[in-house]
């Protein structure tokens, strides 16, 4: 049997590959479970380099998963957004953001073909050689090089320009949350870029904007209208990190997460908002602390917290 500790040493690396290629927490978990079972069946000397072997296995499983999921996503109701990664706000001294994990990046990667996405993620994010990627997607090394190049061009053209400064992003997101809490339309206009875009993913399960809301004024109007259905006795809007960047979580104190919001910030203003409301994509979001905790100082209610 292959050394089990070797798999555990690679787990975070492998999950990072799986999530970036599939854009799904559930699919990434399933891929790692499958890879784990395959690893257990190996003999002691069948994988001389666990890192290279497991990277190839996980990448191939993700490529197959992404290919089979493509038809389902093309018939998806409304906008498809990646399943969000939600955590407590990061430390102030961590001042840079990982663009490869950002919601904006994953949203654009969804528009690539499975082969382009796999090649781009493996080469540009994880520095996997083209020859090894060729084994994953069943193409030649030259073909894989072209796939990665096409993916790179599209990413550069379509991913919104943003600041990598965590503190700048946190300030803009906090200002947005405070304006939303107070129903402050002018405050929202100040923090939203004039060309801001809001995308919502309800998956046909809950009410959400099926088309992008374009323009800072329209986004501000949309967000203030949401407050009309906001019950301050049950609902909370709190600061969280979403895919490694400052974001927000909307949740019901009795029913759990309702929506997760990710943001793209540039030059101190919010350029993009991505709202995941589909309950099927929120089941993994961590349980919350009690509403009176300090972490809930951004409680949403008309007139302020």
C-alpha cells in the first residue's frame, strides 16, 4: 500500500487544484476522495514521486468531471457562479490577495473550454510542465501550450482590473456594508464604481437577478430594494473573507446562510459584486457565532447597527 502520510502532505495542494479547475467545493471534495481511494490501492513502489503522480490523477479526474458537468451548466438557470469559500476575515498583516482563487477569476474560467481551463490552471497557477498536462487532457505538448495561451488571453481580457491590496478592499467592502445596513443610497453611490456590475446566482431555487445589473446607480437601487425584505430581527449581514478576499455573508439566525457576496475592488471603489444565493451552493458554509458577538457588529438594520 502507498504511504498514506504522503497523500496527506499533498492534500491542500491537490484540493487547490481541484477547486480551481471545477469551481465547486463538492466536486473538489469528491475528486480528492476518489484520488485517495486510488492511492490506497497502489503498491509501495508504484509512485516514486507522490507529488507528480497525485497531481496528474487529481487533474485528470477534475478534467473528466468538468467535461461531464459542462452540459448541466449550459442549461443552468441564470448566472452560474462558483461555490464560495467563506472564512473569518483575514489578518491585517496579510495585505495581498490571491487572484487565482478570486471569484472574478473563477467566473471567467467558467467560460473556457474544459481543456483550456485545465491547461491554464495547471500551468499558469501551479507551474505544471506542458508535457505532464498533455497526459491529463490527452493532447500534445504543443497543443496544450496553445490551450494555456488562449486561456491566458481571455483571463487578461475579461477578469476585472482590481487592487491586490487587502486593506484597500476591506475598506471599500466595509463602506459598502455600512451603506447597505443604513439604506444609504448616496453612500452606496460613493463606494460603487460608476460601471459596477452585480451578478447573482439563485440557480432557479430562490429569487435572484437572472441577468447582470450594470451601472453603479442601478446596483445601488437593486441593493436598497433588497432591504425592503430585510428582517433585522432575523437577518444579519457580516464581514467575511470570500475566496481569500474581503466579502460578506447574509444569513438568517434561525435558518442559516442566505447569500454570500464576493467583491472586486479597484482604486478604492467596488467594480464587481458576485452574489451566490443558490442554497445548494451554501451547504458547506461554516456555522455562525451568536449574533451578539463582536464579529456581528455589521448587523444589518435600517438606521444603522
